[in-house]
């Protein structure tokens, strides 16, 4: 059974935090943090949602992982596995992808905690993977407009 360890971090550089996350995950702990960026919209809203990372025992298409790619860190979904190459892409990225190896994967997202405390498992995005790009583009546009309106009302 994995034991959850709560550690308070002030906003720090990824170069400081993520190696510590990796160390804790290797010890069997889970880590929770607020990711930055918009590349995982609409499933993870950077700067708002919290993600819980645990060990990645098996790399499979569809899971979301934290990986080191070309000296930077990404929290993206595994799109394809080609031999030893693992192809990653953010759900909100309609173009481009990253390539890493299994040894570059730091952890797997096991749960998302939305702003109001609602917990979500990561298996809800199965349909998203198979949608045509033009449908994803429309969905992301509508989502972006929704987020802008919600943000206006919250401020």
C-alpha cells in the first residue's frame, strides 16, 4: 500500500522540485502538486488543478506521465509506444509531440483534484484520443471561452 506524504512546497523551480518528487516516488510515496501550463486542457487546468503522482509500474498508451524530455519536464499523455520510444502529447496540443524512453518517466498521474475538491481518475480521456483534430479544436476553443468567463466571474 502506498503511503501518501504531504509536503508543503513554496513555488520553486522544476529543477529543484521534480528530482525530489522522483526520490519520493521511488521510495513508494505519492506526491501532489499544482502543474503549470495549458497543454493538458481540458482535463488538467494548469495553476488550478492538483495532480497526484505515483510510481509508473507499466507504461501504457493513454496514461499521463511526468517525464524529462530534452532537459525539460512535461506532464503529458502517452500516445504511442514504438519499441523503446515513448511518444507523449498534451491533450491540448493539436500539433507536436515529445519522445522519451521509459527511464525518463518520473511518475504516473493517478488522480486529479479539481478546484472544488472533486477527485477524478485519469481514465475519462479515452474518447479524446480518438476524436478527429477538427473536433478537438472546436472543443478546446469552447473550453477556452468557458474558462475565460469563469475566471472573470471569480475575480
